């Protein structure tokens, strides 16, 4: 089966959506993993749930929160003191998602949606890092997150490609607000971008957790941040508050169970309480949207729609306040947490169909599930055990690659056929 894959590099997770070229329809598969990698002797690279389970063993190096470190010359330090560049860690995660989603399918196109603030340097560094993973040999292109989101909205019939739209992508640690303009036959000119760290899913979860902990303060024996038991209680409450916040999108109330050593204390939260806690952060997000719309008007651009992405996008108060402040219609996708990866997959599929489909050749990458996942390694030193996925090259061909930052130089020596005489 031939497939296309779209990947979103989010701050809280890295998500992938796969579509089939042979059987058009809904996505064939989708997967999301947190930015956590574990490298361990004999185990290769583990990510997502596998990594979380393996962390408890205390073996290997654990790397976290590297999505925002692409292009950063300062490496990410693992739990064992080892260092890896952020671009390599992101590339390893993308390669792992590619391996899991595609299985034995032929990946025709890969499109990666990156933050709107990226420039040519960040994209080139990631391109270079991908050549040492399972993505090597797969036609890969980059697109900004707001452009991918608008592409998905156009494909779903929620807007036309010629409209100008403000995209507010509410992530784990902040909100990116971008202006995307289109044309009659294509989507995707990123005109401006702005960011606020005041509106984020993690910030809302922590605000709700502080409120819940205040309700059970009398039941807590320790409230010292250095106390191990108290820290564990806080982590559990934050996780429970995340689920409660998501429940409050559909229901008017939710219950947070605070599990203490001696008892379980249920705390009921009504939507009005949460909205009072979230209003200040939401107003900060609205101020950023207003700034981008004002810039658009100053440049003669009429904004026709405001699009919200990220799982916080479905918060009722957010759409209510936006509709009260602006006449532009509000677009909230049915699955706002998947819309960016879906838009990237749509772009990948469109590019694959626009290319001439040639018969499969030895040079085409066959993404299969190896017995052991592989980490980023130098090509000059072949990994032990199973070989990494590579291009099939003619016998006798030799290839070298030198990578320095965002610059990559590849040289290949191909033996010339000796003509026969006689």
C-alpha cells in the first residue's frame, strides 16, 4: 500500500496522521507521542509509552522536552549526562512515528508541520537530521503549522482558499497567533505571527489544580514543595485536573478526586468556576489576536475568519468571547488537536498525486518494522545487528555524507561500466 504521512511538531506532543493513496477516505492511522526518548544499550531508541514504561527501570538515557530545541546549538542533556542535539531527538521521534504508522507500506510523501516562527535554518537542520533516520529516502517537505491548519479547513469546506484567516494555535506552553492569506487557487502565505505564553493548556491545568488543592488544604499533612509525598499528590491532581478541564468542554460540572495517603477527597468543579480561573489567560490570548488583526487592517488585509486549533480550542468561553469582540466567523475543527497533522497529510497526498507515479524501484524506501529501533548514528560507523533502513544502491557504489549544523554535503562514487570491445 502506498501512503502519505503528515506530522505536527507540537510543544506537548508529536502527532502523525497517515492517509492511503490506494484507498481514499478517512485517515488510515494516527498516532501521538510525548517528547520523551530513551536510549538504552541493546534496546535502541524507545519513545512514547514504551519510553515511559522503561524510565522506571533507571537504565539508559532519558531525554525530555526537546521539540523547541531544533536549531539550538546547546545540546539537550539526558538523565545519564549524555548530550544530543534537539534536532536529532526530534528526527529520531519522527523516524519512530514513520516506522510505526507505515508498517510495511510504501511512504510516498512526508510533510512535517513546524512552528510558524521557524526560519530556513531550523528547517535545514531538521532536514539534515532526518537523513540519519527511517525518513531517509522519503520525499520530505516542511510547512508551517498555521498553513497546515488552514489547508485542513479548506479541504473540509469550512473556508475558501482565497480568504485571509487568523489562526490561534493553543499549545501546551503558549499560544501562537498567525495571519495566513490565500489566493484564488492556492492556500498558504504566512504574513505575520505573534506569541503569548499566558494562554496554554498546561497553564490552565495548573490554575485549576491550585484551586482544587486550596479546597483540600485542611486534609493535607504537608504542603512543603520539598516533601516527596506532597509533590506526588500535586502531580496526580494536575493530571486529574487536565481530564476535568476536558470534561468541562462537554459538561457543566466535573469531579476531581484527590487521592491522599489516608483518604480520597472528591472536589466538584462547575464550569463557571473554571471560567473564572481561565478568563485572565483567555483575555491575554484575545489581546494577541487583536494585535494580529490590527496589523492586518493596517496593511489592507480583511480578516474573514478566526480559526482555533489545539484541544483547548473547544473551551466554550473562548469562542464566546471571540464572537462577542469580532464579527469574523469562528472556525473550530471537530478534532482541533489533530487538524494540523491532518492538514500536513493532505498536503503530502496532494503532492504525491501531482507527481508521476513510477513503478517501485530498488531506490524506493521500504518502511518496515525492524526488530530493534535505531537511534541517530554516524553513517561512517554502521550500527551493530540489524542494518538501518537505507536506499538500495548499485553494487560498488560508495557514498559519504558530511553534516555540519544546517549544511550537508554528500558525495557518491559510482563505478563506470567498462565498455566491451570486439
